[in-house]
C-alpha cells in the first residue's frame, strides 16, 4: 500500500510539472499565428515583431511575451528563425 501511495504521488507531481512548462510549436498573436521549429516555415524575428509587437523582455535571442496568465518564452537561432516556444503559467 505504501508503494502505491508513493507512485500515485509521483505521478501527480509529474503531471503538474508538465502542465507548468510546455513546449509549443505555434503561438497566437491577435489574429496571427507564428510557428517555431527552425525550418523554412518558422517565423523570423522581424515577423514576430510585426505580428506580436515588442516583447516584455529581450535577452539576446530569447524574447518573453506575457499573454494573460501565460509567459511565452521564444528562442531564436543564429539566423533569426524561431526555434522554440516555451509556455509557463504564472
């Protein structure tokens, strides 16, 4: 019985951690949708600025946008393509 309680507790903790931080392939900015992944369909920095406006914060190739209770962390590669969108609930 004790082992089962530990298993259930760990399972719940992992589910909560997965909900707190999620990787997304796209992000909505108003009526626009921007895509990540680094490929030819990935948004470039200038496209993100045009569609989403200035971010709350910039740190090199990492930009942060606040959307409601979500913090969107965008990471761009060396040639300015959007590689990754990380979402965290505030």
